[in-house]
C-alpha cells in the first residue's frame, strides 16, 4: 500500500517508487512533474546512466533516436552506450554491437506470434515454409543491451548491469548466425533504436547471404528511432515478410513521461508513418501494436485512447494487450487481473479494432 505524495490517496495500485497516482498524473501533472523527474534520476543513478538526455553545447549529436543527445567529450548518451571520444561518437554501429543473441524454436513467445507466419498460416507460401506453425525452424532472437526509455516496470532491466562491458559483436558476426533452419530474425531489447545502424547492416548482410529462400526480419521496439532509419527498416521488413512491433506504453504523453521518463511523441508519429505501409502488405500483418497493462496506471481509459488512435489509422492492425508481472521498480504493484484485461479488451474492440488479443494470460490474477 503506497501513498500519493500529491493528493494523499493510499492504494495498492500506487507504485511506492513513483509515488504519484494516475489521477494526479492526468489532472495535476505540473505539480508532480518535479517529483517524477527526481524519481527517474534516482533510478538511473544506480546504473551510472545519464539522468536526462545530455544537451552539452557543441557536443557531438547522436541522431539514432528521438532523444537527440548532444554528448560532450568523454560523456555518454541517455542510452548509456553512445560515447563521445575525440569528437566522434562510438558505440552501437555495425562494427561494435552491444547485444546478446540466441535461437528460439518456432513457434516462439513473440508479441506477434498469433498473426505472424512463424505461428500461423499467414504469409504462406511466399513468406513461410508451412501453412501453419513452422515446426522445425527457428528464430534468431537479438537482444540489444541499451535503451532510449527508462521504464520503471522494465521486464528486461538486467541488461543495464552490463551496458559498459567490453564484449562486442559485429554485424557480420551476427549475420553469420543465420543458418538453413533460421526463418526469421527479431531485434528487441532494451531497444534496437539505440543501435539501429547495427540491426540494419546485419539484416542486409543476412538477406544477401541467406542460405534459404525465406528470412523474415522483424523489430520489436518502443518506436523512438529517427524516422530516416525507420524508413529503412520498414522496407526491409516489408520485402522480407517480417513485421514491426510497436510497444505503445501509453497514449497520454504525461503518463509516458511518468512511467518511462521520456516523451512518446516520436513513437506515435512513427506508428502513424508505418500505418501506410500496412496497406502495402496486410498478409502477413506488417505492423503490430502491444500495450503492457500496468495496474493502477494503464487502465481501460488509456487503452481506449490507444485503440482509437490505432483504429483511426487502420482497424486491421493487430493489437495485443499484455499482462503485467511485478518487476524492477514496480515490484510492489500486483499482476494484471483478469477483469482488468477483459475490460481493456472490450474497450479496444468497442472502437472498431478487429484483431485484439490478451497476451501472457498465464500471468493474469483473480485479485483487483
């Protein structure tokens, strides 16, 4: 049970770390913003990450993501990876990817597994080996160990402990991991936006040298990359039969700032941009959206806003609502309840979305 530092309300649906309730985020944001900034600064201090995207005068400018960091000499960007050495930015390029990877047998637990060629009959025979699940094939899962957001509920937060390690993987080394049984690559993390050049180079090399006729290229992202790079990955996914999966944390910028430390303006603009590509290749779905149902913060009202936004672009875009598991700095919140998930699903469908699914159902609880 935590107490909102602004209005004094107590509830099991208020994060002790964040310290403010949803109502105050929405209705009294100016009052709670200084506290929210302090919270995010403290959570980043533990990992020796910059508190805010640097704006050093005459610093080297990084254009990989929306943060547009201006990084001073020997400083790092908000992601903790990009560093200014002698006036040049190092880290995250084709020759020095900071990542881990593994093979995942299909069907895999992917945000898009219910609509993609690896787990369904979608895209067969041009983009899939099977008219159904691609049993016997695998996904090359690439986890980029850096991120442009600071989500207090991060499910993969452990990567922050290893951001400064010296292990590097070149794009060529990663592309060489694609074998005759690899039918798709998925970049996630962290987030691929901070190492977008590396993922693009890897993809091009893998497609040039692929040992099989099918190799789908997918990205799972917070959608914060610079739009000039977004265009490049869109073309790669479109032609290869892959999909781009956007994690829409919130629609309200104020809530995104509270939960993730940064704005979501670029994310929404990028999603809107990609919606035009969906029309070019609806099968398999080119664009997929998801939202983590964080109890007390991402309620049915927020999901409705997100769903209306998606439906206004194309009601055929698949939307997955993901169950929350207490993690990182929101360990004190409960798991998403069945009632919460079903209410959000009904709200999403009420605005015309045709493909809505509740994911991670095994995590749903009966409480709250």
